[in-house]
C-alpha cells in the first residue's frame, strides 16, 4: 500500500493484449519496489532495457522502463513492462504484479492521477479520450490539439484578461463614488469585447462537431432516377442492386466511403412514389426516415424523366443520366461516366468543406462552460452600461472567471465537481 493509503495501480496500457507486444503499466510509490522484485535491478530512468520477469509459471523475456515522478505521465513513479502479447501471457504478468501488492487500475485511473498531479488539464484528458474514440481524420486532428494543450492555453489567456479586469473593478469597491462614468463605460466596452471573442469560439462549435463525425449523405428521389447506379459509382463497387424495374430497392442500403478526404456514410433509398404493395410501402416509409436524418440530402432526378417535387431545405440537387440531355441546368450534372461521378464528388466535398470551415476544437462540456462565462460577461457589461454597482460587476466577473477555469478542470474555488470527473474518467479504458 502506498503512503497515505493510496495504492500502486497496474493495468494494460495497450489497446488489446493480442498484438505483438503488450505494455503493462504500474503507477504509484511502490511501482519501483514491485518491479524490482520481479526483474531485479531496474534500468536507468527512461532507458528501455531487457529483463527477465520472474512469474509463477516461468520467466518472461521483457523490456522494462522506469519513469520516476513527477516527470511521468501520472506524476507518480511509473514502471512499464513491454511483454509478449497474448491474453494468457499478459494475465500471468498482471497476476504476478497484483500478488506483490498492486491493485488493478479502474477505468481512466492513470489519466485521473495525471490530472490530479497537474500533468494534464481536464481538457487534455478529454482530448486523450477523444483521440482513442476518433473515427475521422478531423476528429484525430482536433483530439491531438486538445491533448497538446492548445485549448487550455487559449483559455488561460482569456482567464488572465478577465482576472485583470476583475482586480481593477475590485480595487474601486472601497470607494465606489470615485468610479467615474467614463471608467464604467470603458469597463463595459472591455467586457463586451471579451464576451465577443468567446462567442466566436461558440459560433464555430458546430463546425468542429460536424468535422469530428461522419457526414450522413442520403440519396433520394423518384424511381428509376439512377440512385443505386450513382450509389455504386460513388463507392466504386457494386453494393446496391440495379434494375430498370421501378421498386427494385425496397430498403435503404448504406456504406462508408471517403470523399475529398472526409469520412462519410452514404445511404441509398427506395424511390419515392405511390407504393404498389405493402412491402414497397414499408421501404418508402424507411426512405423518408433516412431523409429526415440526413446531414446532406442528395435529390436525384433523371434527365429523361419529368420533374418531380424536390424537398426543401438543405438539398444538393443532381440531374442524373445527363448524357441523355439536360433539363435542369442549375443542378449538378451526373452520369455513369467517371467524369459525371467526379462532379458529384466535388459538389459533396465543397458542401462538407463549407460546413466545417474554421472549426473550434472544444467539446460539449467546454461549450457549456464557455457559454456560462459569456452570459456572466454580458451581464457585467450591461451593468456597466447602466452605471451599475461595481460590486455586482465584480461578482459577475468572478463568476465568468470560475466558469472558464472549469474548462481545464480548476477554478479559484477548487477543482470541478466529483460528478463531472467521474463522468469523464469512466469513459476511458482500464490502461488509460
């Protein structure tokens, strides 16, 4: 048991134990002592060296590295065993470590200790979780920026500005009669500027959120418009059944693909018409459900067919079979040729790029805390404009400062609540 009753923890730091190598990580005041029982003398700090781990069922040929605190991931003494993978072999290593006094790490416990020791801000911890869960290139890029502390540094700049103004306001609390209207006016302007800068972050939140998620693109339109043919052409393979008979597509079909560097989910749907059977009616109902959940709806009509009633809203309109003529010149033209498909790809790429321009890297919790900060700053600005009492302005500034500090997990009154921390760290895997 560690000093102060805090145990040394152990967990598998690699994603799964079935690769070529697995990393077993120990953290805590007894980490070095436990490791020395298993492998003898430890290598010099931060030097990876070969050692034999004495286990109950034999000796494991491993690479061992020690990283003394506070300059380690958790801020505590850390030792890692790089061992041969395989569930049974890794289990033997863990059993040996546990038998010598360590306890199994809980989900996110390594990262929580890093946060508690000041090695990571809370937003960096969330960036680590986001990196593990990322499913798009944009999500990986934003998570890396969070983990690198970019948001935390930007937040600190804003906190310093709010704090400086709060100190100035509080300096005049003992003599409020000396606060001139001109000074109140200046405070109001500065407060509005601070709020405006943070509102710009919030304005880009949705763009950042969209770029972290796969865009859902739904192909819809009347029967025989060539939706399934275009679907297959965009994928570059035969995924949907193509037939000249109306009603061939009875249910939606979806597939993942990459367009202009973006990960998307493409959905082919049944043609919209008056159904001729109960089965087709179900398929059309599902098509409408998919249309309602689309990030981008691509409405497709054939050049050799009469115009249908296209839905309103954010729709990319495509005239397919353009090789047969063109009756909708304002629409994107498509055909079964490589050039025709390329035009649709380019239009999709432009739409996604426009929707994700200048994203903010903040996550939902960060947005909420920044929003609280902005509300407090706006309230203080209005008070200053109305010649309000300086103590009320100072109160709102203090509230704004605390809410913004919570982005990184700290406020002037102490760390964020346990419920927030528990929610964040519970989403981690054991080894993180």
